[in-house]
């Protein structure tokens, strides 16, 4: 807790690479005080004019957007050389965290929640798009960074569109760099990647991606390589819900697909039209749907409890701040600071350098009394990236309460630090789930405890640990990728066996399948039909036999009877038969020029022709190739699926091929 101009910073709640956000109190006269959020630039960026201009522009744009579904900026200022924004405080989580928490709990985000959240965010976006200045001129605001990270959902169900830091507007003071692409690669519109002129419809496209990802519970475009993502964006390709085997009502799917049209003219033309379509769906199909806050309480019970405790903790201080002068405020801060330091000493225990678990997040208590929390979601879940956020000291207390509820009691006993390799495994002790590694348990009674670590696609690790009183016991549980051995035989034997297109030997052969991702088995033997089969490691039996079918050999056509008699007649010994006249043949010139491939696959795939990466993806209707025979390989790296085939392409002709990779 510290004084900052006319504000009191209560606790740090978030820190990124550019700024930090505090829960704060605005202190005024006549008994006034209010909880809000203060966002201030980190010191190393305060001297960079371009960044400061962008920060100021964000304040100017957001300050005029007074709408229930837009996070409102209340103040812009500078104190102690640091620029800051004062904003309304939202006790909640961004949509990205909603998806992550749901995946960790093994539940889907309810369809009404998805539609309601995005519809309300669109209401805020529509207000920004249509905003006019004091002279009634359109401000032409484009958010340019619509993503799940920038849509906040309060624990009470409120939805706020936030972060206009790179927004484009007619009155913006800092110009956009020529040729620069602003925004997150996975949420850009095709016209942005092509460097075409764009307008507010890029925000509609991005909001379509947000709704798609909420419904699908996975990223629409997933790749560690931003260039690959940008190529997909430019092509406008993505998997439909039926390809993902996600049950989405056809009427809702059509609304989403219209928002994701690559051609801006085919999209929803306004955020208001997109929002109306969603609100109409809600009224017709899910009337009486539970409020958003109900689901937020369900998946964030510990966070909701911590927020309630924080409000109670700071309520008394807020009362004292109301109407207090500067000297009185300093005394309150000093008293509260001492209380916080004492709480930290009592909760940190003998080893404050180690993390403490709070509902799957590890908290590191600093000397200043702030708790820095780094979330460790399952890194394999939906391809969602790891996120960081910050919580107050109450999180530490909540973690210790959870440990006590697990049957760990006896202050002054031992401390158990549980890590996993790879990190992020779910940790259970005595069969009770504690959270995500690394986990620190204090005040553990001496004796033996059974600790287990688990991750999808990996073999769980289990260990019996002896906890010593008065000491810190550390254990790292190592998990190995799940491996399935399959004995493969063929009839007849001697066939070439490939996994995902790579030869592994001749049958009979032992296959070693690692992880849980499906692999494509190909069996080839000369004179026999090739066999392709998708193997799911967890569903494949320990032995597998493949019967190969012979390719029928065509018999030569029988000659006419008259010709047989001539062929068997004895030649005349005196006459030498004259050679038969050569038939008259008319040779037509073959058409010249390239041919074309029309390729479709499920799921989507990258296209290789004759071993070369074309940089194109399925579906495609006009891939130009030279006339002749080509080997085409379709590869979906994320799902480890592929298909390879040969095509003969005539000049000027189009060969259509469809492959099901799953």
C-alpha cells in the first residue's frame, strides 16, 4: 500500500512488459473514496516518446467512450515521472482465462455464456465504432486489438471491452507506421495481412474469431510460427465446427461464419448488426439462460472468495481514507503496511523464495507484500499460451486454507515443495487434487505422504515422500511420454511399413507409438493395394494384422478366329511374305501449359508438391502445377496427420482430389 498522487495504491493486480495495474483508492473531499484501477507505465518506457504518445492516445480515445460494455478511463496524469491512467475497477477475468479455467476443470463454456459475452462486447464495440466528437464528426475508431485477452468478464457478469492502446481514430495524435501490422497475428483480418485498405470491419472479423474460439474451446489458428499463422489468415482458411466435431447449432454457426468471411463485403457490415443477430438468437433459443456471473462463480470459486476477502480487508481502510487529509492518509498507509508485512511473515513460513499454490497458480510473496502469481495451465490444452497475472496477499492465505482443508495441519512442522518435469502437471496428495506444479505445502505433519503428478498424453508419476519436521523437503516428479508398443504383421509379409509417411521397417515389425496423438499407418507391397489406417495409440491393441489384397493382372484380349487360323497356318516355303503396310497415324499436338489441382482435406493441411512446400493450404481450387505426374503430400503438423498420393495432370486441366486425414 502506497500513496500515488491523489490515489492510494492498495495492491498490485497485474504486470506486463509495458505497464502495471494496481487496485487503488481515489481519495477526495467530503468523505469521498472510490475503488478503481491505476495503470502506470513502467519506468524504463516513460522516456520513450512514441510509447508515451500511444499511452496518451489510449486515454483520449477510451475517455470519451462512456458505455456499460467499455472499460472506462477516468483520469490521465503524471506523478513522479510516471504516466498513469485511472480506470474503473473490474473484479473478474478476461475471456482467455475463462477458456483456460474451463479446460483445466474439464468443462465446456456454456453456449449461452459464449453468445451473451460476445454480444455484450459487440455492443461496446458498436458504441466505439459509431462515436462522434463534440462537433458531430465521426471519430472512426477502430480497436485493432480485439481478442479474448481484451474482453473482461466480471464475477458479477458484467462484460467490458478494454485496451484501446493501438486503436486507430481520426483524432489520434500518433500516426501508424507505414506498412506496420498492428494486433495479434491470430486475430488479424486478411486485408490487414495483405496490406490492403481496411476499416472497422477488421474488428468484426476479430470478434468472430473470439466467438469461434469460445464455442470450439481451442484457438482458430494455432502455430508457434507467426508467419505460418499470417499465411493462413491471408488464405482465409479455418476448420468449420463440423470438422472439429463441435456441436454448434446451424443458425449460430452461420452467424459466426459470416463474421469470418475473408471478403469484407460479405461480412457483417457493422458491429451492431452482428450483435443484433446474436441477441435475436438468445431470445429465440435460449430464453431464461443463466446469468454470466453464475458460470464465473463456478469456475473461479477461489478467485471469487479472494476478491470478497480483499473487499472486506480494504473496506475499513476506504472508510478511513474518506475525508482524511494527507497526514492522516500517510498514517493509515503506514498502519496498513505494517499489518500486511506481519501477515506476510506469518504466511510465508521458513522459505519465502518458493511459490505457494492458489487454485492452480503459484504465488511468490515479495518483501513489498505483493503476491506475484504465474498461472500454469496445461500447456497442451487447446494450444492456449501461458498467461501471467497478479493477486494480493489474500491468495497466500487462501492457499494455506486449502492445504489445511486437505488434512495438513500442525504449525511448525515440515514444508513440502512439489515440482514436476515437465512443469505444469496436476499434483495430488493422498488422492486429493492440490493444484498445478510447482506446489508448496507448509505445516505438513512429519511422516510419509503419497504424491502423484499427471499430464495428458503422459504416464503419471507417483512417489512416496518422507516429510521431516522443521525442514523443507523437495521432490520433483518426472513424467514420461505415454508409449504403446504394437506388434504389426501382414499377410503376405515383407511389406514396407510407414508411420506418418516415414518408413519404420518391413513387416513383421514392432511399432512404438508415443503420446496420444493419432498417426497414419501405411502398408505397401509391390503387386498389392496399399493400406492406410489411422492409429490412435490409446485405442490400438498390442498386436495388429493387416491383410493385403493383390492387384488383379489384366489378361490380354483374345484375337479373332480368322487371325488365329492365319497365325497357325504353315508358311509357304517358296514365297517370302511381304511386310504389312504401316498404318496411317495422325499425330495431334498435345496441349501445352500448366495444369491445376483442386485439393480438399479434413482437417486442413499444408500442401507439398514433389517434396517442395508450396506455402498453400487446403482447401484450394486453383493450385498451378506443370503438366505431368506429381507426388502430392498433405500434412497437418498439429494433429500429426498426413496423406500422400500421385496425380497425373494434363495441361489446362484441373484434377480434383479430396482426402480425409482423420
